[in-house]
């Protein structure tokens, strides 16, 4: 089993479109793990058909039973995350679930045991068939939930369970470089860094490249949206050269590409001026994956 | 007034909209642009003339350290930790500071005071000035996972600086970093683009702002770039479209360099209009 993760630092750099096209290049036997659980678009990109859903529980949460609360404020003092505020009315406190880290420090400190535990569904995990043939593992996190890293780990575990010894898992990572990104690239055999050829895109990709390096992950890059500004294209290339990351290819900006998702095609099989460059970049990544399969 | 610029999907143009709104607002009132996308802070890149006001401030989290001479290896700390950051096996206690969130629960339960807390840096905040505009940037250290701590620190700093208008550039997504970033805002602007991906993610972002009870409007960026009907979706959801930025290839080309469209009368007019709308209180009634 070989795992290749697609990440970018910056959002909107083209991770999901490139992940879907890479999956299509690798063939129907690969498994697509959509780890952008906040904003999961793999199902749109690959044309998911009704899949099997199962509930996702994030673990115990805490809430304050207001009749029992004496309003002493010990919980408010114990909370390091600013998640406990005076309840409307003012003689009790309440926990803001969106800000709560579920550490339980408040429950330990409450002198009247007014803090109760509850378990609430925080999202759903799906295994779906897709119009493009490969299996898709994806999830929907309830907006405001705080355990995206845990759900990412679950998506990956499920994908690994479905994978055979020869399978390739394509991980579509979320933007940023934080907890869910680390969960997405942990243990990956290859990280494909998608660099948007823009000032912000290059800066964010450089931060991601540094993260991948500290996590000792092998990386390869694709520069996306080239041709808008030659200076930015050069800057992207020299950033990668400086970081010692090989370049799989470049994808010129083409407004036609965004229509792929609406026509149920991936970038690998859409017909536009950028097609040749896209296929070359994807083939280079697929070649790197093949090499890893032979000699991990 | 605190205006948070957010979106479910990344790359829709949050930073672009936030930077232009802040620039427009700074012409007439004390304005602070607050970069809360601490994993990928890019707002200051739009203002190369910005000068730091002072040395960056370090953001730290209190992390427990073991005083081995006092530890009896009772294991209470490991059992109390909800993040799996403490292992107590065979009489040896080990703390994984990478996973620890610094909640302090282990320290409180330790019967022999064998855990002491020491601040560990997780990021920094930097205050800058660009002409009449104030900037405050939160930046998480690479390899860290405690983005929300840096976000809260940046919010505190911004409150301390004080401004008539605060424009927050928020991170993408709808989980903890996004939630912390919109918390305390008077209004949320969700930036969307006319693509199916964006509509799907906008749905989740609208659900979040609705649950938090924050008035919300949508700015459609790259208008004309795709055919997906964002405006129709907003209408069905009863969320107003408060602005539009048309897609032009030349704009994409200058946008790539993080150059502001300072002299573009259409953009400047649109930003002024959005600010007037929000500052006059129109459209800020709570979304149902």
C-alpha cells in the first residue's frame, strides 16, 4: 500500500482538482481519501454515488446543568480556552460547545458536580462508489466541531482498511499547516505540494514544505495557475529549487479547467490548452508513486 | 465594529476582500486589519510598505513538565488527559508536548505537585502600520497544532489596540480555527465564488454563522468565472449578497502578486458601498 497526500498550505490552490485527476490517472483500483473534512469536495470532483454512511462521534463533550449551577465561577476560572461564559440571566455559567476543547478541567473543579458529560454525533463518515470508478472515503464534519484531526485520522484508517497490498491511497488534504494537515500527511509515502503561482500561494507552500521536511516526508511539487505573472512563476520555481523539492510539472491557468467539476470530468480528461501539461505533471507524479511501490 | 471575512472553501478571495475593505475603511476611520489565518498568514503581503510597530510578541501555552523526584507514578495525570498526551507505563510518566493542549487538568489532579507548568512558544503576533491602516498578524509556528491559541492571542491584541473598525481575515473551513475567528464578530462576510465546490462549502459556513447567531452576508468573488448559481443559493437561504467582484484575467494577474487594486474605481466603489451598508446597520439584523 502506498499513500500519496496532496496539500498546498493555501486554500484554493487546486488540491482537490489535482487529487481527482491523479486518482483518475492511477486508475480505478486506487482509493481516494478526502481528508478536507471541513469542506469536502471530493464527492463533487469524482461524482460520488450514494454511499454507506456511519455516524462519527468525537468523544465526550461537557455541558452545565443550569439548575444545579450555583454560579461560583470555578469552571470559568479553570477553563484555559475561554469556552465558559455567564449564561443569559447571569446567575449560572454555560459552555460554548464551539470553543470547548473537551479537556474536562471544568468538571474536575465544579464543587457541586453541575457539569455533565454527553456524547453527540459530530459528523458522518462515508464510503462511496464514484462515477470515475475508484472508491471514495469521505466525511462531513458538523460545522463548529473541533475534532477535524481525529476525523481525518478516521478517514485514513478506513481507506487503509479497504486498500489491498498493491493499492494506492490518494489523500486530499485540507488547507493550512495545522492539526488536520499533519494528520493528513503523517505516514504518507509522498507529499505532492501544490504551489499556486501567486505571492500568497508560494509563501504558504514554503511553510508546508518546511512542515513536510520536519515530518521527514518525501515531497514532489506541481505549480498551478502559471502564466498569469511570469515573475511569480519564477519565484515558485526558485522556492522549490531552494527547498530541494523536485518539480513534477506546471499547469497553466485556464478558466476552462473550473468547468471540469460541472461536467463530471477530472482535469486528466478535460480537453483544453493546458491538457498536455496536466497529463505530463500527473504522469510524473504517477511515475514517482510507481517507483515508491517498487522500492518504498 | 468587528467584521470577519470568512469562507468554507479556501482560495475564494478572503484575504483579497479583507485587505481591500480595510484599505477603504482606513481612509475615513481608525481601522485595523487582523490576520487570523495563522497557519497561512498572507494579509501583510498586500502591504509591502507596512512597518512593524514593535518586536513581535511570542504567544505561549503553559505546558506541564515532570519533576521526577516528586512523581509517584500513580498515573492520575495520564488518566485525566483527554488528548492522549501523557503515558504512564511501568512507573515511568512521559509527556508528549506536541499533542498537549495545555488545559492544565493533569497539573490540577496531581496529588504530589509533580507537574509544573512552563510557557512554550506556539506562535507570535506582530503589529504593523501601513499608512493610515493598522495591521495585526497572528502566525502559528510550523509543526504546531495549537492554532486557536494564536488566534485568541491575536484577537486579544487587536482589542488592546482598539479601532473603530476591525476587519478580520479568517482561516478557511468550519472547524475550530474558523469558529474561534468569527467568535465575537458583529458581522461575517462569507466570500464565495460561482463554483459547485464553493457552494457546497458555503452551505457549511452559513450553518456555522447561523448557529453562532452572527449576521451574515455574501460577497461573490470571481463573478462570471463559473456558472454555478451562488446568488440563487443565497436567495434560497435568505442570506443577502452584499457585494460582487467580477472575474477579469487582468485582475487575476495582478492579484497573483498580492498587489492591491488601489486605483480600480469599481473595486473601491464596491468596498465603500459594503462598508456603508454594514456601518449603517442595514443588513446586520440576525440571520434566521
